[in-house]
C-alpha cells in the first residue's frame, strides 16, 4: 500500500514542506529509514539524523527549526510522536490479523466490488452495489448493507452492523458489535399523546482513520449525514445521535451520549459518561471531564468543562445564579469579617 506525503499529511492534520507527491510505502526509525519510508522526529537527541536520513518524509513539530538543508519532505504537526503512533496503530490493525481470502459460507451481492487482498469471514454478509477497497477485512457475522462504501485498509470486526448507504473512509476500524447507520431517535408527538416515527433517510460518513468502539452506535441522519471526521476515536458504548458532527482528531470515551445535531470541534476530548444536549456546539480543543453535562454552546477554544447535577429545574436555575456569584460573595464575606473584627478591637 502506498500513499503520497500529501495524503498522509491530510490524515494527520499537518502541513507539507517539500515534495508532497512523494510516495510512502513503509514506516521506519529515523536512523534506519530508506527511500519510500516515513519516519518522525520528536526527541532533540535524534535531530542530527534529520539531515542524514534516507527517508522520503519526516514528521516534525510545528516549531522544529532547520539548521541546514534536508532531502526529505517534512510533515509538520502539533505532536510528532502522537501522529506517528496513530499511523503505527492502523498499520498494526491491518497487518496483525494475517487474514486473507474468503471463508464459507459468506455472501456478497453480484453487483458489489471488493479490492485485492481482502478477507471475508464465515457468515459475513455484503449487500448489493457495495464498493470495498483493497485490503479490507470483514470478520465473521459482520453485516454490510446495500450501497455501502468502505475505503482501503479498513477493518469491520465480528458482529458489526453497517447499515445501507454508509460511507467509511480508509484505515477505519469498526469494532465488534458496533452499529453504524441505524435510524436516529426521531419521533413527532401527536395530539392524542402518542408519538409518530419520523423517517430517517440520511446516512453516516466516517472519514479516514476513524475508530468506532465495540457496541458503540452511530445513527444515520434524518436528512444529510452524521459525520465523524478524520482521525477521531469513538470508544466502546458511545452513542452518536442523528446529524451529529464530530471534528478531526477528537476522542470520546465510553458511555458518553451525544444528542441529535450536536457539533463537536477538532481535537476535543470527552471523558467517560459525558452527556451533550442536542443542537449544541463545542469549539475546537474543548476538554470535558467525566460525568459532565453540556447544555449550551462553547465558543472559546481550549475550554475545560466539569460538572453536572440534576435536581428541580427552577431550583437548579436559581442555584446556578448563586454558584456563578460565589467568588464575589466569598470576597464580600471576607470584607465583612475584616470590618467586624476591626470594629470589635478595643
């Protein structure tokens, strides 16, 4: 499998200096790299190798300064070690199974296409008009509905369910039991107090290098697409509702739930059991600590959020007003105590 330097930079969210058309076919240590390989520099101790390496491209930090001319192209990223680790993760996923070929019984629609180097496990099902790239691995009991597209190097683990019209990018991992593309939770209240289902006719789009954890669920959009962008990682038992959008290289930990039409920016971190209300937007690089609830937009990049307590709505609203004033009230109490102590002195 070969990729251009530009393609790799796009996956990692980096920028290229040098020849972006160079082709990369392997990963290597900086001191051992040869033409066609990609390496990284994160420790200044290894900086001398940057000027001697045979690599075609090197991942470096945004602030890395060059002391002399170099031959390889550079991919500048925020954290070279993390970026290289990301590539290693997907390389390992693609190569460690060793599975290739077709086990029987399995099914693939006559109108569907699958690239070379693939694996189809026993009792796997691939529907009509699907397009699967090279080196795609489909493990036993996985279901892939009609008109699904899956990019090269992606892995669909045992028992995963991919609903019709889903689009999955390159080197994605869908873990066991995950459900991608099922109907969103859309019901319209009726005059008699009942609820009527709203048809969900959109799809799910997972860009390159996305991971969906075991038993996680990603609902299809009511209209348009539910989107998880490049490099984002969704943990086990996470729920992404209809029309949610997850930015690039964002991570969401287990048991979190994201309600419909919420939008999460790039490089965000949501810890375990985070709840996020519908139609709420999080700015890039937002961090949300465990068991926190998000009920309103966050516009400032780099914000850290914590806390959520549920009790009577009106009481909670009044308490929140007081809570926001606590620093001011504390200062006023300190001033009153100081004045009281001064008045009591003989």
